[in-house]
C-alpha cells in the first residue's frame, strides 16, 4: 500500500472543482463528508445536508457527468473508468479525516472508490454509509439498464428521487435517458468481485417497505468489511436519504473517535 504525501497538482485540483460540489465551504474542516448520488441524480440531492452537518464538517457532494452543470458531458458507463476520474477528484480533498455516503447505486461507487483509495493512496474513509441496495455478494442478475423504454421509466419512477415533472416530460427524458441507463449499468456490471474486506466500518440503511431491497440484501454488506457493521431497517420505502443523514450524524462522532480522529471543539462563528 502506497501513501502519497505530495501536494496535489493543478490538474487534480481542477478535477476536484468540477466533480465535487461544496455548497458551504469550511476554511479548515475537521472532516469531509463525500456523498455519492443515486442513478440519475447529482450533487443537488445532498445540498440540504450542508446546513445540518456537525460544526467543522464539510459536505462534498459528487457530481457525475451527464447532469446539472455537466449535462453536455457524456456519462460514464464503466465503473473502472469512473473510479479513475473520481480518484483524481477526491484525492486532493482526502487530506484529512473523511467519510463516504452512498445512496442506492452511489453505494457501489463509494465502496469501490474506498477500496481504490486504500490500495493506491493509503487512505481509507473513517466510515462508509450505504443505503437502499443489496450488498455486492447478493447482487441481482437483473439488468435494469437494458429494460425497454417504458418498463425502464416505470422502474425509475418506482425508485423515487427524481422529480415527477422530469419523468413526465418526454423531451427531457429523451436527453436524460442515456445518463440514467449509464448509471444503472455502472452499478449492475461494475462491482469488482473483491474478496478482501474493507477495513472501514459500514452502516447500511434501508426501508422496511422497499419493494426492491430486503433486510437480507442489506445485511449482506457485512461481508464487505473487517471492521464494525450496523444495519438500520427504518419505516420507509426505497428513498431513505433523510434517514441516512440521521444515522450518519448520530454515528459520526463515534467513528471518528474509534479511528483516533476526535473532533476538536467547534470554532467560534465569525
């Protein structure tokens, strides 16, 4: 395992600015919270979190190509290529304690990027929070990204998390469909099949009324870590971002303490 203590070069800093939205900059953050969105979503899905984080924590919401201000860029369809780009974007900001949070397909990206940073950069998140998706060992053989257009849009609507006005506008969906399909393909085809467990605590969150992800699916995330594991099956459907936020806020101080990364006293405002 190699560690890089050199300052990031200009290209990496520019990559970080394009890929990572930081709605409320913190001058000297004690911890950074990297959030990986679900299929079709962007950094805006996590924007409300910025005002609710603990003092000293900075929100870093990942924005993939093919959405928001990157709508004109082609989406990634291969997980390894996506990880190559994310490694360059995240590394300059992983210069202090950080955690990863993923929702649905974003959980797979977060897991594999955590492995990548551990193996290549000698840096691991203090905690990984995943939600609304089965652990990789229970990955379904279903290929949602290959469904016919009507069935595909119906499934996307059932998952939630995308505004109905968008789903109901054929012209918008004509533009957005390739991005959605690419995101699903990354999650469905891209898991690496690692046998080595991640040395990072994992918390899995899912809805008891989620028709797509069972308790056993969530429990399978235990196989991905050699550290602590916890599971929270909450009264919700598939879309559980608020509940993930609550669990992350409650657990973060303990994770940082266990990692020897206790937060300092909050700095005075102003």
